[in-house]
């Protein structure tokens, strides 16, 4: 059965409960509480994000007549308040937008940039070894933030509501305070050492006597509220040339940071053409460099298209084996070829070519796992932490946003720029500090991703939009560091090859291999027999914790509404609509 038809068949009893008009608010609230096997339905628009209050803000913006881009900007600013470990003003990311009015699909790159003073050997000590503390937890590890410029640019180009209206919910939550959820309380406890090291951070996230906030208590972020007000009043220019910029650069100047006023003033987000491909009749649009996500997602799909995955069965040894071998080949290419395309000639067309993938797939041995030492990068011819966050949004007019942004580690550096309430990223660790040396997520890089002033570090973020018959079909993405690309891959395989609904596709057990280290990471849930068969083929199986927080929205055909799902692995995530 074709995937679309299966979605309809599963939902026929469910859809019979609804009129063609808007679903009442109380009904939407009930619908948003899905279990792991049943997607949420909405008639007019849908938001899936990692934090419930941000999702509800996005839905409210849609109700007020805003489009998907308005809702995305509202969600992006709100997550900086409600999910401080990942939502951010002091980080950066990528947004994929499909605009129904113009019919265009574009990628907005608002990734952080290396300060002008950054250089290749920035994090090497006197012995030539990488100083991990400097690369990850110092003021020198902060890249020039892009989030504010990116969200403002998306609104400028495609928004329909006034910016003040779109940002009002985030300002209100920061100023009046928000109830601390169990998840937020745990994250503040877990990162207490990192945050407490910096007085400005400790003053916000812990009580005056240095004790922890507990779930149910209120967290007020007045400095952040004022920063948000200045951003709204100046359409973002304050962050890069005004009072906020002055506070950030003052923080840098007295603590050995590299970011200058000129670095902030010169920052610009960039509109790029998406990485595009096709898979079994679906068109795939995803993020181009400096993200590696779209290029290697399409590369792996191209390889897998040569195998009958549907016949192999979901999460059976045959389908898992060829998928893992494709992952190895793609990640080997990533280490050699991927970087900021403004600084490095990334062979994106070659890497995403069907012919190149067919050549790679021909080398996949069906009964044997090739050791990583036997695999090198190919010749295609002429990273992020689990604390990244993703949201997907669709509206009834056909606009779609798939957005992934991050501070890198949980709470980034843990440093708040004094007087701003803004946490600063540690994205400089996503560069290759030394060719051949892995970063915090085990990813190995080379010359393509070497540190250089003004350059954007390589990323694994993979915001993706899937089209069927020329119309948006699915928006998806996830946090998860180096695993992001393979998570998105498996969601698409589960929907397209195996006919799962979007909730089932999201909840299914996931695997990951990134070439180096030569280990197959498997979530709990695969049968012992399957694990043993994988070992017999030569895979080094490592049982790993669940990872990621996939957030997806799917559009039903012929204006039939929307389905969505939030990853059950992520407490506090919410998909809702109206």
C-alpha cells in the first residue's frame, strides 16, 4: 500500500469526528496529547516543537492570522526563554522555508561565524595538542551569533504579522516568569557546575542563596526580556550594533574572547539554494553547506534507492545492514569534502549525484560489514549536540518551515553576557581544531573545516522538507549532534519504504554509524536475534541510550488537514494545531 493511502486508512475512524472547519481550542489541546503510535490531527495548521509552551505560542500566532513563518519566528524567540539549554539568541542555525505564494523553497543559513581574529591553530597548546577546555568552555569558543539575524530576516522576507506581535509572547514569558517544568529543573541541576562558574549565569538560573529552582516554581528573566524588547524595537539591529552588542563585546574584551564590535556589525545571514534530490518519487529539499546534513541525507537515500528496503522489512537485518554500510560511506565523504562552501569548494553536486551513489552502493557487501579502515572518502567529481532543537510548522496556505538551531552543548558555554540574559554558544568546537582529531561528538574533520576568520563551522543539522506531486508532504528534523542526519534518514525510510504513520516512524528504534569510530550504535528495542545476526556480519554493536527529538508535520492530500508527531524520547515536546 502506498504511504499516503495508509495514512488515510489509519485515520478514517479518527477523521470522522471532525467538521471541515477549525478544530476548537479545547479539542486541539486533547489532540496534542498523542501516544507514541498515533499522530496528532489538525485542520488548519500545525506546530511541532521540543517545548510545549513554544508550540502553543506558534499555534496562537497561526490563529491570529499569521503564517508558518510568523509562527516559526515566534517559536524561535520563545524557545530562547522556555528551553534555554538549546533555544537561543546567542547561537545559530538553519531554516528551510517553502513559501506558497511564490512557490520557492529556500534555505536560510544563520549559522555562527568565526570571529575575524580566529585562526587555524587557535586551540592548540604549546605541544600542538587540542586544548579542549579553551575550544569548548571559554569565551574564545564563542562564534559570532546568527539566530537573531536569521529569525529577523525570515520575518522580513516572508512574515505577515508585525514583528512586535510575533515577539510579544517571548517577551511576556521572560518578563513575567514561567513555571519551571520537571525537564527544565533537571537540566539546571545537571549543568549546575557549568552555569555556576559564571556569576551572570548563576544569578539567572539559581536562587540568590545558590540553591536550585524546583519544578513548579517561577523563573523570571528580566535582562533577557529587555534584550528581546530592544530586538523587537530595532528589528534586530540592537543585537549587532546597539546596547546588546556593546554588552557582548564588553564581555568578550575582559575575558579573552575574540568577538569584536566589527564582527557583530558585519554578520549577515545568507539565503541559499537547498540541497535537493529525489527518492522513490518524492522530492527531498534539505540544508546545503555549511550543513553536511542535506548533502549526505540525499547521498544515503540515493544509495538506498538501489535496494528494495520495503521487501527487506523494517529494522530487519537486511535493511539495517545496507543502511549502516551507506552511513559509513557518507560519513567518510563528510570528513574529507564538507565545509563552508564560501571558503571551500564542496563537491555537492557530485556527492548528491545518482551515478556516484550507484557506484558506492555497488561496493556494499550484502553479507559482510566492511571495517572502517577499509573505507576512505570517494571522489565524487566535477556537528551539534543533543541539546540542539528543531521545530516544524505548516499552515493551511501551504507555507512550510523546518528549522534547527543550537548553542552546541547544553546551555552552550554556560556564559551569559552580563546584563543581557543571553547565553553564548560554543560552536567554535564544530571546526576541525586539528585535522584528523575528533571533536566532542567523535566527528573527524580535515582541511575543509579548518578554523578561519569569517568562516562558518560545519554542522550536521538537517531541517528537511519532502514534496510529493509538487506539493509539501512532510517537514521534519531533529537535534542529536552527529546522529541528526541518520535520524532524519530513518524517519523518511520508515514513512516512504515501510508505510508507517509519522508517529510510528518517529518512535521506531534507530541506529547510527558515522564511519569513525567503527561502532554501530543501536537503541534498545531491537530483537536479540537481529543484534546477533548483525554481529555475525561483522558489525561492532553498541547498545546506546535513546537520542534525538524528531519534530514532524505532514500535510494530507487535497486539503485534508495535517498530521504531526513529537518524538516520545523527548519529555516536554508537543505537537498541536487548530
